[in-house]
C-alpha cells in the first residue's frame, strides 16, 4: 500500500513583484487588478465623476498628450512632438483639477451641456518597471500599455471618435493603484472635433 501525502500550497508568497524582475510581465493576479482599475477609471469618466477620477491620479502626476504629424517612413522618429513642443495636454494633477473646477464654473461652454462619452480600454500589457531605463521608478512600479477608443456625443448631432494608445506608470498604494505618468498618443494627427475637453 502506497501512501501519498500532499502539501497545501503556500499562501505566504509575496504579491508584487514576487520573483519577477525589471521588464517582466506582471503576474495574472496583478494583470487582473490593472484591468479592473482601468475599467473603474473609464466608469468614473463616463459618469462625469471627475473629482473621484482625480483620486486615481498621483500627486506628482505627469499627464501628456503630444501632437503628431504626417512624415515619410524614414522620418517617423520626428512624427511625434517632443517635450516642450506642441501638445494637446501637458498637465499636472493640479492643472487637471483646475480644468475640472472650471466645468462647474459656468464658463466652460464646450462642456455645458456636458458631453456624453464612452471609454473603451483594451490590449492591456503590464510589465514591471526597469529602474535603469526609467528614472525615479522602482521594480514594483508597473509600466502599462493599452489601447483606447473614446466615443463622444455633444449637443444634438456632434459625434467624435478618438482612438489611440496610452503608456502609463502605475504605482501601488494602500488605497490601490494610482497613475503617476500617462502618455497619450492619438492615431489622428488632425482632430476633427471642434474642441478637446475629454480626458483619456
């Protein structure tokens, strides 16, 4: 008679980063948490709960959406504006809070009546940051790339669709993830909308 004994799985394994090193993909549990964070963020934006959305942003936030231009294939390195050049957004948490306060001031004509939006987020890839390639980050920070599609309906007949990609740095806090850096790159080089008052 053979007796087989089994050892229950350990519950003491660290959650982040575990045995994963710089540049490694996040584990399945962390990836799930990142996706749920993005879904929650999209819900807050679509519901117009901007004050709650601000709580998902780190105090030292860098929020940047550069412009882009059409270039020949050999000039693609020049197609996206650099720091200090033209940008749709180049914001801190404080300046985003000012924009949001302006919505309630009665002076933000582009958003009164408010737009109706739908944020879709997909193709999420989360990796542990490499401190050697990213100043100020540590391996517990996550560098997350995602794609987005934002639909906006404004007034009676105005419709806009914004498509593009984001590269975020997510920082884990006792309250959950916060966005420390966000770079947004639209696929459009010329916006067809009359204004851009939507957050991404």
